[in-house]
């Protein structure tokens, strides 16, 4: 069809590709969830139904998009980490962020009745903002996820103590806030234990650690954790490491390799765990998550 005289407006659109060869983290956060949670009578400090709903929506997004290597969620936020070599949507920022954000929101609303059968959604309906950040090194992504998990711990310890003072200690919210001003973690642990017989260490891992979602390849790929160093694959990996040590050219994958990986990703189970991702153990056990596998 011939171009219309209006078509020149297209030239005003700006390309927005994200930096190549970097991990892409897309973080979503619920809009005004302070009032949304009150309007829907979430239990305090943690509403297990709401957290399961967040996880179910995030797991559905991870299933839809095999390029997501891992996701981490706490409270009303979720971070999705895309593989360094992803070419999904030509790495266009707006397309990536809006797709992840709107799919997540759709799933959240769609699944709501399963998790809140007695509580109909009341407008303003839930919405989420989203942003993308590129991280060049694996260490940066590890630190990003550690930052979110450390935040989860700090907030959960504060909220658990705050609501114990209010719900069990009979304080007003203002009094509880005053009581906790300037306290350190050990003080909050002490308040919980001495006044309410709560040992913070025994609180559910779900609340203390947040939720980690990833594909579990242990059944699909038994050798993932310990590749045989004499295998052709290991030799190729060494050759590639030597090459990238001098050139750092982003690795192009063949179509067959991409197809193979897609099939493998489809077979793998998407799991939700509440585990430490700050220490090395989680990553050493699952090298495929942020590595090249
Ligand atoms: N009661 C309850 N509230 C929760 C729970 N999870 C999240 N929230 C609420 O959601 C808020 C999330 O915090 P923020 O994301 O910083 O604040 P927000 O109100 O969503 O505001 P914006 O993100 O700036 O739009 C918390 O402060 C809580 O009030 C929960 O499990 N139970
Ligand atoms: Mg929010
Ligand atoms: Mg938040």
C-alpha cells in the first residue's frame, strides 16, 4: 500500500534498545498497595493469600517467557531477571517492560478469585509500575537480588515486631512506631522474644526470605551442576572462555541451539522457593540459572 501523507509521524518514534550483553532486570511494584491492601482486608503484617497470588502471577509470567532466568518477589514487588544474551523483542525497553507488567497484572486480576474467594476486587483495581535496569556483570545481578532479599528481611523484622506490639501488646500504631525508633535488629529480636515469646528465627521462611522463582533443571539436565571436564562441551566452554577473555564478543547462538533450549525450558518445572539467595550455595547448586546453560 502506498504511504499516506501522515506516515512521516513515525520518524518521531525513538528506538529504545537496552544495552547488549547485559542482564536485564525488570522490577514491578504495586501502585498504592498500602490502601489496596487495607481495602481488601489483607492480614498484617503478611497476608499469605496475597503473597501466594503474587507468586502465582509471577510464575505464570516466567512460564510465558522462557528468557526469564529467575524472579524474586516480596511484598507488592517482583523482579524478573532476563538472560544476558536475550534478544527477546530485540531488547526494546518499552516493549519488554510493558509486556511483563501487563501480563503480570492480567494474571494477578485473573487469579484473584482463586486466592480471595470471599473478597471481590473493589476499584481502584490493582496496577503495577515497571522499570528496567541493565547490569553488566553477574556479580551486579547477584548484588541486586541480595539487596532485595536483605530489604525483605529488614522490613519483615520491623513489621513483625511492629504488629506484635500493636496486636498483642495493645499499643497504638503511633506508640509502636515510637518504641521502635532507633532500634537495631538485635533489639527487635529481643522485644519479640522477651515480650511475646516469638523467636524470629522460627518465623516462616516465606516471610523472612521472600520468594524465588526459577526453572528447576535438575530432572531435565542431571549433569548441569557438574559438567564432565573431559567432555567436548567442556572443551568448547574452555575454548570459548579463552576467546571471550580477549574479545568479550557477545555470544551468538545458533537457531538449533535456541530451539533446543526453548524445548528444555518448556520441560523444566517452574518452582517457587523461599531460600537464601545472598550466599553462594543457592547459585553453586544451580549454575544454569544465570550461567550460559
Ligand atoms: N497488610 C498487608 N499489607 C501489605 C502486604 N504486602 C504489601 N502490603 C502493603 O503494601 C505496601 C507496599 O509498599 P510500597 O510499595 O512501598 O507502597 P505503596 O503503597 O504500594 O505505594 P507505591 O508503590 O509508591 O505506589 C506496604 O507498605 C503495605 O502497606 C501484606 O502481606 N499485608
Ligand atoms: Mg507499591
Ligand atoms: Mg513495594
